[in-house]
């Protein structure tokens, strides 16, 4: 038996939990992403007078998604060069403090194309998860050229090379705040977004992913 996992983290988790040896090997192959992400219609449209930041989760009140960490981190930043629009996407309710220099824009759960439009006109996507595997929002943002700041948990670290294809933070208010402050003053932010788009598009290319599955299937057939 051969298992296919979308991340090394998940594969290691399975290896550490299994008691029997029925699985001969585990192959790590990325998931295929929504093909519409490859369309040129989602071009970058940034507002140069404001910094647009996106947080998205199915349920924003879920502690594991870390919205409370993001809000706490923003409160620690003393001042902003530009006014910030914080777009919070998802169902659920939670207490959102008033933070000087930040306007909160609430969105319900969006359809895919609506989320992609929002991401394409945003400066940064923040994924402050306490626990996660390889959340699709990370790759969706990357493939649209939107830089991502994410906590280093689960399989997220496999998707981002810190400072080159995005930004990684420890799971703490202080470190997220530090990373955000650095990002807000980073003149290379758009270049990092472009590099993340290139890497993610290659990593999740349908032809590449299908080819990797074919290799696994052919090997299994040959061995049996």
C-alpha cells in the first residue's frame, strides 16, 4: 500500500501514529489548485493610499485560525505609514477591538472568484493559524501574487521560504507583530509576491501533479 500526502508534515504525522506496517511508502505530492487561478483576469490592483490586509477563515471565531493573534499583533504596532484596511472574511462573530489607523471591513464567506478578486487587490494575506496542515488560502494568495505572512505550523513552512516567497512567524503575538512591522516597511513586498506566484504556480501545475501521480501508479503496477 502506498499513500499520497500533500505535505511532509502530514506524512510524518501518519508515520508517527501508525501501528501496523501495511503502508509500504508515502509519497508527498501537492494538491491541484483551482484552474481559474491561472487566468490573467486576476491582475494586481493595489490602492497606493491604503494598505489592504486579508484574513480569511470558514469560521473567524475558531481559535485555531488565530484571528485573536493577528488583532493583538496589530495593537502592538505603534504607528502606520498608511491607513490599513483589515478585511476579515468568513462566518462567525468575535470581539474586534478598535485600533487606531485600522478600518475593519467584514465579509461573509465569499465565493471563490470573489475571494480571488479581494486577494488580488490586497497587499498582504495573513494566516496566523495555531494548528493547520497546508491551508488553501496560502497557495491561493501566492498564485495571485499576494504576499503571505503565516505562522510556522503544520505544513505551512513547506509552502513559504521566509523572506523570498513570503514570511513566516512563530505562533505568538509578539513575533507576528514584529513580522508585520517589518513587512509594512518592506520595499520588496511586491517582488516577493511575484516570486511566490512563480514558485506556487510551478508547484501546483496540473500537468506536474498528474505526472507525479502517474509515476506512483506505474511503480505500484510494476511491483505487483
